């Protein structure tokens, strides 16, 4: 079992509750070691964001709460992250929306393409839906996890060996993809290919695929793509996925109030920290792209709007989850309302947009 607390000469075991298979080993000095499972690498912008959170929590609790990181699925697989926080294999988890359809179905609303091109707005919407929409929140409560903060992921890009100025130019091309983005590609006649991001570089070299998507600019250096992509286009899909950090709800509730307050305070800085880390990774990618002479572009807004209407992905999402008993339309309506409100407040520009416009 993932230890909640292992320091000190003696420990007291908290009984396993009837509602969850969690255990919390608390040392006599009241110090906690929380095990965090993530599918991200130690140097990714998402892991750096979580590391900053952990450092702040440790500082605010005078060392009373520390985090032990388990990177790159070394503890559990990405698709097991929610369940791992319930059965005691982990205390904290990075949960990707692409893996959350069965555990946190309403969270996947943030995967819908063509809704917003502002990652700050999307991250804020994740938090606001959790606090303001009962249908969205119920999934978390039912699974016994508490949302701490969202992790950064920028707008969806398409990297290509040959240019594609308009959506219809993607027709007939094999493009690495995933999630709801694959549905968007099918709507314009492209052939989405499922593969891990680590396989993209070799697959591009061998001609297995003509390009890739379901990646943001900050991801490119990690996979060797910021120096090997001649054409990088913003197709207008916008934010297309995200991940969040969750904690076992019973564990959090069992902690002293001052520790709960410290965790909440550190979590309130998660969006700011995440955007800073994503921007830093985006700057690195931008420098690489400029050095290799890569061509950056965006698809025409009118073509993107027509693509959105033709694809009908939001309608399909609502129908799918309505049939499963969710008030999915209300969740989508609230998501769009929050996007409208937060867009008016935010002047954040995705790193790709800043690179294209020459502001970084």
C-alpha cells in the first residue's frame, strides 16, 4: 500500500473504511508522505508544476506533508490512476482526460474541440465546473477523489511533412492522433492513427504517418519533434485535452485542518505555476523551430467554423452521455458559459500563438 506516513519510530494505522480500500499510516509526529503517480516524465512542464506544488505544501506545513513522486507510470498505468488512489496504491494522481471516460466521464467535456484556444480559460473552467456544476462534481465525489488543480496543456497542433493550409488539405493523410481529435480528423477525410507520442519521430522518418496531432508546442522538445517538423499548423481545434491532480478524499478529510488549508493554498497557485512552466517549454520549442526554419501557420477561421459544424462532436458527446443518465447538455452549457466569461477576463496567449506572432 502507498504509505501515507512512514517516518517516526511508531505508527498508528487508521482503519480501512467500508467505502474505500484506503489506509493512512500516521506517525506519532503527524507527518505525511503522499505518493503521487503520474504518466509524465520528471522534466515535463506538468511534472514541474506538480513539483512546485509539492514544495509549497512542504514549506507551508513545515515539513509535515511531503510528496514522493512516481514518474512515467512506474507505479501504476495512466488508465488506473483514479482507482489507484482508492485502493491504496497511491495517494495523489495525475488523471488525464483521455483516460477518464469511465471514471470521470463529465471531466471529458474539456476534450471537446473547437471550444477555446486559451489554455488559461480551459484550466479555470475545469476548476469552476468542479465548484459550480453538480453533475460534473458528482463523478469526483462518487469516485472518492478531490480535485486539487489542473495541469497545463496547450492548444492542439498538427505537425506535417508537407503543408496543409486548410482543413480539407488533410484529406487522405495518415496522422497520429487520439481522443476526440480523431473524430475531427475523420470529418475532413484524414486517417487518424493511434500511437504513443514516443513513436511519432520514427514513424515520421519511416513514412508510416504523414504527420501528427494531439500535441501542443510545449510537448515537442520532449519527443524530438521541435527540430524535425517542417510545417506546424494551428488547425483551430484549440484546447483538446487536459489532466488534473486529484487526492483521495478521505485522506484529505482525515488530515489536520492546517494541513488541508496548506494544500488548498498551494493548489490555488496551480494554474499560474502551470502556465509559467508551459510557457518556458514553449519558448524552448519556439527557439528550436526558428532555428530549423519551420513554417508556422493557422487555418482560416471560416474553414474552421465549417469544420466544427460538419464534425458535430459536441452534439455527439452530449448524446452519448445523456444515454448514460447524465445531464450532459447542462454540463456543456455551463462549460461554454464559463469559457465566455473567462475569455473576457484573460489576455493569455498560447505559446504557439506567441511564437507565431514573434512575442516570444
